[in-house]
C-alpha cells in the first residue's frame, strides 16, 4: 500500500510539474523551433506572468482564473513592442548575436523584477478553493495540482488545433521553410512572426502564472529555471510541438521521482538523463569530416 501511495504521488505530482514545464517550454519551442530565434530571455515572460497573477490575487483579491487571464493578456501585449524593437532584428541574425542580445534582455528583466517586486521570493499562498485536497483513496491530492493538469491538457488540445488545423499554423510553417516563397504568395511574414512571438510569450506567462507554486517566484526566476526548460526543448527537438507535452511530462515525473526517492542526489537525476539522451542521439548522427 505504501509503495502504491508513493507511486501515485510521483505520477500525479510529476504530471502537474510536467504540465507547467510544457506550458513554458512550448513557447520556447515556437520561437526557437519554428522562428529560429534563440530566446534566452523567455523565462522573463514566465516570471512576469506569475508575478502579475500573484499581485492580482493577493492585493486585488481577484480569483485565480481571472488573474490568470489578465496576466496572459498583459504579458502578451507587453511582448508586442519588445518583439518589434528587439527580436525583429534577430530573425536573420547569427545565433551568437541572438544569444548575446537575449541574455542581456534577461538580465534587464531580472533587474526590473527586482525593482518592481523586491529581491525576496514571494510566498505562494493559494486561494482557499485551490488549497484543499481531494481524497483518492490511496492518498490525498491537492486541488491546485488537479487544476494544473486540467489546464495543461486543455492547452495541449488547443495548440494541436491551432498548429495543425488552422491557416495560421500552415502559414507559419510555410514562412519558416521558405520565407521568400511565403511572401510571394501573399503571406505577411513580419506580422505572422509578431503574432507567433506574442503567442510564445503568452504561453510562457500562462506557465508562470499557472505554476507559481510549483516554480516559486523570485527575481532570478528567468535564470534559475532556464536550464530545466532548455532540457525539455532539447529533448523535444526544435519545432516538434506534438512531442513536447510528453517530453515535459516525462521530465516532470523523472525529476519528481528523483527528488522523492533519493532526496540527497535526486535533483541531479534529470541531468544524467539529459546527458545520456544527448550521447545516444550523437550515435544517430552521420559522421562529418
């Protein structure tokens, strides 16, 4: 019975953790995979989403759902001028230029977070409706985690429809594959990339807002969680939206299992998995001279 209880905890908490990783990382999959932009400042948008949500809940007594929607809208609108001012110049730039500029933007974002919200981590007090537990018979499971799983599943379905069943998804793939041809047939590539970038930032805000308990908020958030997000993106493969959810869930379960079963070294388990995966992939690559 104890083994079953532990296994249930690892799976359910791992899946909820994975859903948060998916929501944040899928935005980076869009910008890095589909738009070929190495956005190291992606975590800033997730952090702002979480901070706006907590501020609205604690200071303005808004419900979690309303605060979540407002945070997504605010960050998405904020990303539009940022994309035009900075990222539009990077679409055809070398990768090193992209990394240098976006890392600089990440440091700027950390400074702004520190100025606006202080240098200390914000206590993630849940609203009463989400703070309760659901009794599964084997063990109790937090309502908040159930909501995160449901929201993550809804996001998976919505993104699949957007990228696979709408003209927007088809136009974006066409613009990435052959920008000149896409422009020749009348696709406004600049506008398309602006919308895609705003979508990626909105998804990051969604993940940061949804997961403010799982990934606690602090000014160094953009750097602290960048590694785990990049692990999901690296294992997924740039632009592979279909598999990103399952990879994120797998990473969440492995990380949760490691921390639960072997707390002393569990935090490093996911990095061993990443190293193993990268070494395995190199064997599949053709030899170069």
